[in-house]
């Protein structure tokens, strides 16, 4: 990754409010169970008042950093339990991700066997990638991810 992009990402992450960072981590881990996460569960896990968690989630949804269905967080940190552009299967469960980079990064990070289902751009051909303990099995040298300059005003959960 270009050093400028990495530095920009690290700066952005450090500038995020502590409650957002903590909520992202807690919700992400709970989404890995395959279920949306209730705000009360997050409040208890974080030791924060319900109102604080509800406001943090609302703010993150407005910023495009999370998705929610009423009182449940359905997506955060690129991982979603509702349909999104890219899918992955892990431990017999289906998940979705907001972008191809999320799909590959999450597949590489969570370990075990992960199968990513995506499509190429612009042709839309189906692609399946298998990861074993973070390693891409049988990599295809024709596949790659093209990163564009970050668009600050664009929600991350909008799909790419």
C-alpha cells in the first residue's frame, strides 16, 4: 500500500472518537457470530450507558461507518450480516462485506477456511477465492484490487 494511504488511514483512525473505535471492535466481534448485535449487548460489553452507545451508533450510521436495523448493528468495519456487494463464507456462516478490500482483508485476518465470493469489474464475472489461515490458496495472477484515492465524503458502507 502506498505510504501516503497508510499514513492517512492511521491518522484517520487515531482521530476517531474512542467510543467509535471501541464500538467498532465490539460490534465486529459479535457480528462474527453471524447475528446483528443489539445496542444493549454492546452497552454491557463496553460498560457504557445505553444512550452513549445509541448516539455513537447513530453517528456512525450517518457517517457511513456502520449500518443498523432499529436497535441492532448489522454492519461495521466492512463486515455485514445483511446482503452487500461481496460475500464470504466462514465456519458455515454467510457474511457480506462492503468492498473487495474488506472481503480479502477480513478473510486473511479471521483464520480458518474462508471462501470469498465477488465479481470482477467492469465485466461482472463471478470470482471465488479461498483462504486457509490467512493465506490465499491458488492465487490467480490475473486478479487484483485497484485502490482509488480516498473520498472523504463517501460512506464506507456504500459498497465498492
